[in-house]
C-alpha cells in the first residue's frame, strides 16, 4: 500500500517555518516513515507529481503570481494547512497594508517598475479554503507533528488555544506588565512559543496570533495603562500578526488610536 503524500510549499516568507520542520530531527525520521515527502524543495530535490494528501504552505500571498499559485495548490491538495504568521495573518510583509506600497518601492528600489507585487500581503484564507492553521513565527514544530498525525489518523488536531498569560503563570514567569510596566500582548496571544519574550523580561509581540477566546478590549485597556510612548500599543498590534482580524480590528479603535497623540495614560 502506498503511503500518504506530503508537500511543503513556500510563498512570501523567511523560510523559518520550513526550518522548524527540518529541526524536528528524530521526529522527522518517523514522519518520513509515515508519509511520502513528495514535494519539499528545502529538504530534497526529488519531487512527485500531484495530487497530494497534505499540503503545508508557508508564507503570505503578496504577488499576482502567488494568487494563481495558491489556487492551483488548493486544487491539488486533499488537506491544506497554513503554517506560520505569514500564511495565517500576512506576516511582517503585511506592514505594507498600513501604508502605500508605491511609496515603499520608490524608497527602496532603484527600478520599482520591475516589481510585480500586490498592494497588500494577505493570509492564504483570503484566497482559498484552508483546512487548518498553525500560527507562530516560526511555528511550534510539535504542533506541526500533531496536525500531520491527526490528518493521517482522520481526527481533529488537539492544539492548545489558551493564552500565553496562562503559560507564564504555570511556569512562574513574572508578569512584565505588573512588575516592570511593559506592555505585553500575552493575555491576548495564543500559546505555542514557550513564553520566550516574557521569560526574558520583554513584552509579548503576538507572534502566535490572537487567542480564540481573548477579550482584546480588556487586553488593550491593560496595555494602555502602561504605554510608555505614543503608539506603543498600536505598534504591538500591527507587528508580526498584524493582519489577524482580532488584532487588526482593535488596532483601529479609539481605545488604541487616541493614544498616538498623547503617549499613553501615565
């Protein structure tokens, strides 16, 4: 009996999520035994023709070519999984969504007329149906294994959805907002990173996107109280996972924008 086929694709991104898959080490060997890695250019040159049982796609849709390409991949994949902040919320390159692409191109490139880019950088879900999303910058490699296992076993993936704030309490990490007055998106961000930033005395940047049950108004209210300079809170919300609806929508509300001119409430 032939093994299920797995394909891994890259769109506009830094390759970090693909590297997380390669860093699985022992688990990668088990994965290679369970599936046929049919397309993964960062791992092997040999490719097998579509269709594929599972397609993992890293990166955002940022060019006209990528719009057509993601539609083609969707038509060839039984299950499509968006992996990483770029694929789920536009990523760092979605910062262009808050400004003018032509102005950026003129400032950076000598010949911007050679560029073929969309005015916005968007997640895969704005163009095709996505079966599952793995958030993170980069993804949690063990969550990736769980999704692949679940698809092979024809069950729903068992992924945590609570906030990073809960993980800080479980691990005994001091709250940076309460102890140091540092704005932190941890109460509104889903778990997965291992509380990397708060455990090093920094506020969370929201790499894993909004926690499904987060009350973003309450999160913003807490951060506004310790905002140290104008637009600090809005900068966190419009950072790595900036085009995630929960972050994007709250970033445009008066609770956030009114502080741009006066530097917080302190």
